[in-house]
C-alpha cells in the first residue's frame, strides 16, 4: 500500500484484505507517519525505503536508522523490511525482519555474493528484488531460490519488470516466502507488479505446485495479450493443474536453449507447451526437433509442445484464422482477398486462403520485404500506400497497426477501403480498432481478431493436454481482458 495520507491508507488496506494474506505499508509514501497503527486482520510489513532503492522520498542513512531505532511501530503481527546496509546498526526482534536488497537497473554480477551477505544476517527472511531486462534474468533468481531452499533459508526472490512475471507467479511454489501484488493496476509499487486479484483469480497462485503444468506465450511484447485469460480459464474448467504465463523474450534461441529444451535447459520445471507470437514465429523453427508438414509449408510456428526430450512445432494460426471466415461466408472459393502485412500471421492467412481456393494479393509499405513471401505462394504483391481495395471481397490486416503504441492508427485510409465488402482485423486488443470503426462507417462488414485467437488457442490447448477445448469465451471473466 502506497498512499499519501492515513485515511486513504486504511481504506486501501480494507480493500486489500479480500485478496491479501499480508499487507505491506510503504511508509516512505506517507506525508506524516503515525506513532501507532490500527489493528489489522492481516500481518503488516513496514517499509521506509530511500529513493535509490525504490522508495518515494529522499532519505539519508541517518534518517532511516533513527526511524527504525525509535519511531517504527512494533507488534506481534508487525514485520519490518530493512535494507541490508542498516543491518549492523540495528537490534530489532530479528524473528520478524526481512532484510532486503533492490536493484532497479538490472541483475548485478555479484548476485550470489549479495545473497551470501544477506544470508549471514540474523534476519528471518532475505529479500532480493532486481530488474529483469530479459526472460533469462529469471534463471538467476530461480537458482537463488533453489540454493536458499537447499540451505533452509527463507527468501523472497523477485525479478521486476515485464520479463520477470514468472518469478512473481511461480516463486511461492518454488520456495519463495511470499510474492507481491498491487491492489489494482494503477497502484503498483514496482515494475511488472501484477495486481493481487489477478494473481489469485487469473493465475490461480494458490494452486500452483511442483506438479503444475506450465505453458506460456513467447513474444515481444506480450503483456497486452489475453491468451493467459483464455488458457488459465480453460485449465480450470477442464480440471487441469496448469498455469499459462506471458514470457517476454528478446533472444528466442537462447531462451529455448537455456530454459525450454529438455536436453539443455538450466531450469527444472514442468514446461509443457508454448504459444509463439511476433517476432519469433519463424526464428523459433530452428530450435525444434520436429515440425508438422503444414507449419513447414506456412513457414511459421505458433505452437510448441514439449514431448519427452523433444520439441514439436505446429501452426494453429491457419485453422484459427479461417474458422471465423467459414462460419460467416461458408465458401471463399474465388474470393478476392487483400492481405496487409508480410509476417508470420500473413503467411498463415495466405496458406489457409489458398487452401480455400481464394485469390490473394499481398500489400505492404515495403514491397521488397514481402516479395519473397509472395513468390513462395505464387501470388502478387503491391504497394500499400497506392492501394485501392474497391472490388475486394475481403481486406485483412495482419500487422500490429491499431494496437499497442499504434492504437490510434489504421494501416489504411477510409478512402482506400471504399468499395470493399468485408474488413477482417486480426488485432483483438482493442476489440474495436480504428480500422474496423472506419470500415463500419463506410458500410463494410467487419470481423475482429478475438474469434481467431480463441479458435487457435483451442487447438493449442488440445495439443498440450489431449483434452477437448469445449468452453465458451463468453463465460470468461472479461474484467481481465483490456
């Protein structure tokens, strides 16, 4: 809890009780610190952190030392979180002390030595929180967790940032004393902090154990994805002990070597399957032991199954992409189709449409970049900036324009769409992109990307679990979607 005044702090605490086992009070946020605290139904952790360690005010060493020595509240359910540099200056009840180290720049080269220094203090619990700039940084935190468990030392190990989500969700099942969640998305007190409600209701934190099947989304970026909602809901409804996480990956080859492949990985975890999204759908193919013929033809893999000591690659994008179209149009034979883009999604869409005997043309801002794809499928490509889609039965956007940093943009103008019949945007977040709004305004039929996402996810679920994906997306808790 980080609030400026006491009334707001107590109000936040009352709301936090619904999801929290413990409540941490960031006293460095308060304008005025009280001499005592209300009695709470949850244990409290008190922090008084300086700005250089992630705090909300400038504090000298002397100010922090004076606070903990003479002003900090005590109590049987009150714990102190003290930075490591103060340990030798204080004499608290060490049975309720967390000694902590924070690094918001990255993972320090001497992380093992930092652990050893903290482990030699009398504090009941060690805390190490460092910034993860890549998914591989999580490896070091998991290794520290393993070491602490073998040495019977209580520890909290957190990799901050989007790349560190796995440590927040999987940490407790691997020996972490606790994990941190925000009250809501707007009140996070550290980079990558997931809100407590999502930890419990979306990621089912309390049910994760050593046997839990782990799946996840590999891409960059991934935090916008609703795939965790789809798959985690499916696991619960099917009675599968599984969790699905977002993995923000910079270097797919290194990630697969060090964290995924059973023959080379450095992490002992029950990894079963991965969804692959941009920009890794093609590069990941070099990391696999076997690829299904259809995925080879498409030239892109979006699904990986860990089977024994082998990695198997599939493409469920093509079937997921075509399913909503066939439900709407029954037949696509001889339909004139324009595809905007030339990445992995465009490959799958082109392949699927050709199977349906549609006539496909690729459009891109840089024609030279997609020419090899057009040649591969024996179709033509043209400049997007000069395109007119009048007379096309279907216009498909496979680019990210319309989401994320490009959320207020459209890949084409309203004038370019004039005269086309239907516009299909593979973006699902937001559900209504600028492209779809403008298409509707000029009388085009429209189709968003959520149906495709759910359809291809269902096929992934069946590959990973061997069970039928039978639930409806409408039953999911859409509060987590956008």
